[in-house]
């Protein structure tokens, strides 16, 4: 899976990149059709915001999370993205039955 990480208003450290890659590998295990994920990390005042978007079998899936810690924001956005992917996958399976 190709993971593009962009930082706004700060430099993305290698530790943040590896943390995001580990979390996204968990998604890749369950959803092999996910080929590319775009992640935007930004800092505004004291808020750390993480956004992730991907294309999965005919749908554009987008998730956004906000926290006081960037690592927690990445964890929350991957959880939200995984939940949305599960819902979309079940919709596809149910429509074929």
C-alpha cells in the first residue's frame, strides 16, 4: 500500500511516519483492495488534526480526527477509516446477495 503523508504547519518526523505506517498496515491486512492512502497531519494552535482518505471499490472514504496529541489523532483516524471501510464492505456484500 502506498501511504502519502503531508504535514501542514509542522515537519512530519520519521517517528510519526512509522507510527502511521504501522496503523495503516493493519488496515491493509483486512482490506487488500486499498492501494493508496493520503494522510494530512496539521497543527492549529493546540489542536492536532489527522485526515485520511482512500478509494475503495467505487467509493471515496474520508476520515478526520482531532486530539491534543498527534499520535492519538492518528490512532483515532485509522479507527474511523477502518470502521467506514467495514461498513462499505458489508454494503457491497449485502447488495450482491
